[in-house]
C-alpha cells in the first residue's frame, strides 16, 4: 500500500496519521522489540512493514508470520527449523523463521495466539539471540529484530495465565497504538480517494460526489480501514461503467439508518416487487464482497458462503456478475 516514502503508506493528514508516521520513523532506527496494538483492521501489519522499511535492515526481506495460523505441533519447526532426519518426513534441512530473518525483521502477527510452550522458547531466543533447530545439537545465532502485533488484551491474558508476563515485558520494548477509524474520521475522504484509485479497471468510477462522501465520512466503520477498503472495492466493482460514485450506489454496502435517508415522496412499489429488488441488491453486494475478498476465486467464495460451486456460478450469472472482473481488484 506504500504510495511514497513520504507517507510510509499511512494514508491521511490528521494529527493521528502524522504522529503515527513520526513514531514509526523514530522507533525504526533502534533494534529493540516493538509491539503494535489496536483494533482489527486498523493497519497494524502496515505499521510493522513501515518500521522495517525505515530501518537499517530494510535491504533484507521482512519475515512475516501469522501466529494464529500455525498449528501447535508445528510451532517449533516453523520458528527454529529442523535438520535432515530429525523426524519422519524430514528429508532435508529446513530453515526456520529465525534463520530467514537474520539481519532483518520478524513480524509476529497475532502474537497472543502463540502457545505457552513456544512462548518460553521464544523468550530464551530474545534473551540470548540463540536457538537450536529440531534434531540439532548445535546452537545457532540470529540477529533478528522482532515486531509483533495483536488486537488482544495481553495484560489481561497475563493476569489469566494465557500469556507469559516475562515475554510480555520483553516484547513491549516500545508500544505503538493504532486507532479505530471512527477516532480519526477526517482521514476517510483521503482513504476513499486512495482506494478508488487502486481499483485496477478503467471502467469503474474514478470519483465520488460530495453527498456520497459525506455519508461515508459519517459512517461508524466498525471494521475500520479494512472494511472501508472492501466497501470501496465492492461499490466500484458493482457499478462498472459509472463515472462517479453517488449516494444510491452505497446501498447496501453500508447501511443508512437516518430518517432523512427515506424519500417519503417516492412512489410506493408493490410489496413483492420492492422485496425482489432489495433481495437482488443484497445478493449483488454479498457475492461481490465475497469475490473481492477472495480475488475472484469462485471455489473459495462458494466455500465461504456455504454453497455448492455450481449454485454460486448460477447465481452470479443471474446477477450478471463475472468473477473474472474481480481478479484484478
């Protein structure tokens, strides 16, 4: 998402966005661990990547791992690697994350999901810089800077015994907090225009009118910046051929609940006609959102929707939606 070295990929001109960029530049120069805390969808991974890109380690590839996605029985192998023959199926040596992030940065996303056993081993590495691959009798060293992120309350997890207190304070070298989008809504217009530009089709809307922008700015965005991005993708991809995003294009991507949004002078349609139109609007929004999320992959979209692939394909044809159009978003 990096648009220039100046903004570090942090889109916005609010005091929060400016302070966030300053904090990133300041902490990037050190080697101490950094903990990025904040609600889901607020750009914690983006902040972590920006720290690496501003650091003296930027010429080496950033290593990223989603701790929540690692099965418990594979954690040690994932972090430390193994030597050939150390267990059944170990046909070759494997480099772990600590080896691949030597002289670089290791970003631990969802660090609160690491098991207690692995937490103890990670703490030993942070204290000594040494680790031992599975099946090896030789200690190895890695000069790795650790940056972690979570939307969990680690202090509460420490009190409840779900996270080691010593590891918590070891990782908490410097804390950077990301805010919910509702706490800096002045950045929404800039984010909206940025996401519109990122839709890689020439026949989708490239502008938004003031009324539609006002609605987007006043919306609460419980899913934060991630939800805003998906909303703009869906709005653009379901209005191919339009030049400007207008108010009527926002429904049902976001729910408008104010009395002023009801046109009392509009003619009342027959119940079944109106219901059919509303259901069709919802279907277009729902399936477009799925296709945006899974990059146009019909099989994954069908699985997420709990549908057979053939039924989803039939539904898309009925709605006039082509999955191919979503592969470039």
